[in-house]
């Protein structure tokens, strides 16, 4: 199992976001982590712009989006942006994308949220044609009629991962993509629901075994602080629980909220949790650092302790 870090824009001064993101990804590469995953947060920094910037400051680490919501832009526009970011990153982009949630697409953007799986399949038709370029993108399906010249082509393989929570989307991800990116999925949901469905679909489509990227919060702390970590996770990351998609995914496992998904405690406890995810079939773990403390200095110190632990654990799990 490969270990990566979830990084990108954090709350705070917009003028400092770029320098913080670049410092974080530079640390991840220097620490020997395999991947850095950039979420697309509604109303915040563009994930593919972030990847482009990170690509100019790193040389080795894989850079992924987790994930870009499809409905926010036309597939030709996303293809153009992804190909540009891939070139800026020297071919190290992995494009994570998905049909998002009703509370983003319908409630925030004012767009229809109907038949998301069919929309994703039609969207992938356009992306597939664009990523075969350079050349004309000619696609007509139930959603799109596209006849668009595109002079960009991929500078290398451009893996696509589809956020897939339910059976239909998991089948689509296995048939049409290189894997999936997960959030709010615990070990039992992954081993019993995600991995069997996506692996079966990939095999039936003649595709290689899919990647399964799971995102979880992580905090190195004393055992007596674990409950505080879980409460903090639910406070700052718990808005995802309003989504029926996530609620249905939680029903496949034992976790009831994001706090239950935290890998928190001392290093042996975190290592054991990581190994349970690996045994469940996770190929890539995307760690969302979750520092704790009452002051800025305490939060910074907590983050640094977790970082140091993570770097050592990543090397151990690769060996």
C-alpha cells in the first residue's frame, strides 16, 4: 500500500494559500511519500491549478485531484485543463473526478442532479476522446454533442480515477477508469462492498486491477486524546455526513461518522489501522493530517509530530 497526503488550500488568508500548498507538497516529496492528493473544495482554490503549481516545485511525487466535480465545467474544458496540468507536472497527474453531491451541484451551483452515473459515463466518453489526442474530439451521446479541435495531447499516461460510492458507480469505475477515490469508507465497507464490485467490473472489461485510494484523517496523539481527536474530526470534517451518498456508504461498514474513520493514537495504533486498510484492499492511503491543540503553536507541533510518524510509517509499509 502506498502512502500519500491530502494537501491543498486551507482556511485563511488567500494571499498565503500558494506558499502553504507548495511548502506542504515539498515536505511530502522530501519525506518520501508516494502521492499528494488535492481536494476540490467548493469556493476555494482550483485543484488542477494547484497541481500545476506543485508540479513546478517537485520532481517525483504523484499529484492527484480528489476530486474534481464534473458538473462544474464542460468536459472539453476539463480535458484542456487536465492536459495542461499534466504537462506542467511532467506527466505526474492522476485525475480524480466524480459527479459530486446534490448539495453542491443542485443547492450551490443551481444545476440539475439527475442520473449522475449516466452523466459520468457520457462525460468519460468526451474525456477519453480528448486524452487520445491531439486531434479532433468528436463525441455524440445522450448528454453531449462535441466536435471540438484540441491541439493538446497527454505527455504520458494520464490515469483517471472515478469517485464511486454505490454499486452502479463502482461498476462504471471498474469498466471505464483506473480505479476509485474514496472518502467516508472504513475497512469493512471497502473489503465487502467497494473492492469486490470494482474489481469484478474491471476484470469483466479486460482492465487491470483497479486502484483503490482511501482518504482518512490521521493524528498522532496519546491514547487518552483519541476521543478529542474524533470530536475534532466530526466538528471540522463532518459536513460530508449530510450527503445521502456518504450515508449509504457508511451503512456498508462499521463507522458511523468521520470520527470513527480517524487513525488516531500512538504509532503502533496508527500502524495497525493502516494495515487493516491494506488488508481490506486499499492500494493507496490518502492521509488528511488532523492536528490537535488549544493554540497555534500546539497545532503546529501536533502536525509536525504526525508528519514525522507518517514518513517513517510510509517507508515501513513499502518494505
